[in-house]
């Protein structure tokens, strides 16, 4: 970790332009990248002298907040969320950058028997054998229901208890055992206490979301924002993304 921190500092020193006064960059970002960015952003701040103020949230909540006028230099959410904010005139399309890919993963209550998800057929059997299923209410929700169609079990699953929740309520369903098996973005499951993370969805049922950083049309710190995005796409940043169940863009 010490060598990794040093590498961040060296890399950021080359990426951050010399500025006479430190800038405060306002970043609004998805919870999907929170685990990784809470490690990455301090390295950028140390190397650049700039400060990054972050507001975390889900894609839907962030879109509403930005459309309602929340100030920002950078907004980082799913690609389709970014497209919506560009169309509404809140963000500019120029310079938007794919920063991470986020696969959907599977988890169960801690200590519970782990279902077989090694193949699409195994996943199908595990879902049919379950009593209660939890789907995240986040941006992968629609894709999860489409997955049931792909597996040919959408009708059969209507007899099961399939619940949709977001945030703490979603995690609590797993931890308390209300759901036998739960599906959300891997980056939001792999380190949660009280549940056992199994892995990502198998080939034939995989779901991967793309996360994009885009600049606000009224960014107060456009140059510093560009330097931050550049830093977040370095090889050193990619190492942290991979450790937090994400893939580089």
C-alpha cells in the first residue's frame, strides 16, 4: 500500500497543472465507485493541493439533484444517466470519460449455503430453488428483471418473493435473512459485513454497467476537474478499481 500511495503521488504530480491557488472541486458520484474513490481521492488531493468535495448517491437521486440545480464540477454516474443530463443541458458531452465498468454480483446472508452461480443454467436452478430474492433498486434493476426473461424463468419467479430495495434497506434484507439470494453491483456487495459475497453473474446472464464522468455546464473549476478525471483513469487508479470489484473504463 505504501508503494501504491507513492505511485499515486508521482503520477498525480505529472497530471495536475501548476496552479497558484488550490481549487475546490465539487464531485457528485455514484455509490458504485465509493469504495475505490475513498482510496483514490486523498492521493489526488495530496499531490495536487486541491480539495475534492464529494456528494455520494444513487444514479436516480443524482440525476434529480443535478436537474434541480445542485452545483458540481464533475458528475459521475451511469452512461445512460449522463446522457439524460446532457440532454437536459446540465452537463456537456465534450470530454466525458468512461472511468469504470461495474458488474452485477450475488450475495447471501453470512454463513448461509452458497448457491451455485457457476453457469447460466446453475444460476437459473438456484433462483428457482430460492424462497425470497432481493434485487437492488439501483440502475441495474431493469437489467435484473430482463435477466429473468433471458433465463426463461420470469413467469415462474412471479410465485417467489422478489423484492426491490435500495441502500441500507437492501443490505438489511440480506443480513437478516429475509432474502435467500441478493443481486446488486459487486462493488456495493463485496465488503459489506453481515453478508457473504459469492461473485459476479455468469456468462449468458452477465450485467455490466458503465460509469462515466462528465463536466457540469457551469463548472466553477473546469481545469482542475479535467486533471482529476485524468488521474482517475491512470493505471494506478485501475489497480484500486480492480481491488474493489470494478474494472477500468
